[in-house]
């Protein structure tokens, strides 16, 4: 073993030196300045004692000058730190909920501190704008939910309630009828109405919350949706789902399914399109849905279904775009997501 390398057990313990250094250097700036001035005074006194053999000539004047310099330094440091203390107080007020406060110009701030104050104010302004946007988005979502509930209420009243009323009429008529053949016909009619009511209930239930995307995956949900659209409107819907999309979490799959559902509903009700393509893929943790169809431009007003879907995607941390071009519409939704384990 070389003589200049000590064994591990013989290495000097420098932990106490680090602890002392941290304590000394961790004191406030004013304390550091005071300590530096004390060292300067001590050094000057030591030089004076050595140079003049301890004579007291000019010692009192030197001490007074040093004390005055120390006091001036402390005052200047306090004034220089005042803008930082004001910013600290501002941050405390914001943390307590006073979101409208802003930093004010200070006579003691240099260019760097003035720039810091302006940056803090810009940040607070950006947060205020974002807070208002989130509030408006929340109000929009509540409004969209109320409209959806009203729509479901009308569907329940106009379809299922009337169907059940017709079933009750048929059964009441059958109870008064003495002809066996007529009774069988009325019961058969009531049975058909009950089947229709059950289908309506399934449709309304899926409209309220479809579990196909969560239970069977995004591909099965979209294929079921495509069959429903084709049976209802005759429009051909092509579904293209990448194998990479199999790991999309259920909650994100449900969101993408809702976007596709609303886009195809827009095609059925407003655009007059007869064909659509739905693509789903997932790359680098980004789940992407694209619905494209030909026809009249999509309605994207404030209270349209696509607008509410855009809000839903934004609340899920994603982005959604609606492009009307080339005689058709393209709806794209992207969600940043943690992929499920395969």
C-alpha cells in the first residue's frame, strides 16, 4: 500500500467540519455582514497593535470610524433586502387566498429585483387568467350536464313512458276481452311494446354512461357504436384501432369513446354525411382519436355537443380540435396518459 494513501479506517472525519460550515454559512445575510465587519475590525486592531506596539494613538478614532461604517452597512443591507421581504409578504398573502394582490415598485429595488417583481406580477396575472378560464369551464360543464339531463328526461317521457302507457292500455283491454284470439293478439302487442321499451332503456342507459369502453375496451365499444350508427342512419363507419391502443386505461377509453360518439352524432344530425372513419392509436403515452367524415361543417357553438366534449377532454388533461375543411370535418382528441400494463 502506498505510504501517501491512508486506510479507510484512518481517513480523517470531516463530517463535523461540514456541519460547522453549514451552520456558519446558513445564518441570515445581516448576520454574515455583521460577522464580516467584526473580523475586519479585529484584523485592523491586530495590525494597529503590532505596528504601533500597542500605542493608543488614533485607536479611539479608528474604532468610531469602524463602528460608523458597520452601522451604515447594516442600514444599507436592510434597505436592499426590503424589496425581497415585500415579495415574501406578497407570496404569503397569495397563499392565504388574496389572489388580486400584486407587487408594487420599491425605491430600494435595483434592476434585478425590479425585474423579479415584474416576473412575479406576470405570473400572478397568468394564474388569474387561468383561474377564470377554469371557472368558466366548470360553469360550461355544469350547463352541458344540465342540458344532457334535460335531454334524457325528454327521451324517457316521449318514448318509454308512452310505450308503457300503451302496454297498460293493451293489458287493460285484454282483461275486458272475452275472445281468446283477441286476448292473444293484445298480449303479443304488449309483449312487443315491452321489448321496444327495453331497447329504449338500454339506449338511454348507454347515453347516460356507456360501460362498453370500460368493460370490453375501446375497439369493442367503437364497433358497437358503428353498428348502431349504421342501423339508425345507414351511414358506413369504418373503425381502425391500433394494437397499441389496447393498453389505454378505461377512464381514457371512455373519454375517447364519448368524443367519437358525439362526432358521429353530429354527422347524423347536422352534416348529412354517409361515411366516416374512426382511428385510434397510442404512441409514447399519448392516446389519440381521430374521426373524419364528409358533409356540412360541424356545429361548434358554445353549447353544442362537440363543445362540451372539448371541455371534457380539457378537464382530462388533453386537447381536442375540430377542423372543417375540404367538404368535411375532422375531430381529433389527444390524451396524455399512463399506459396500462400489458
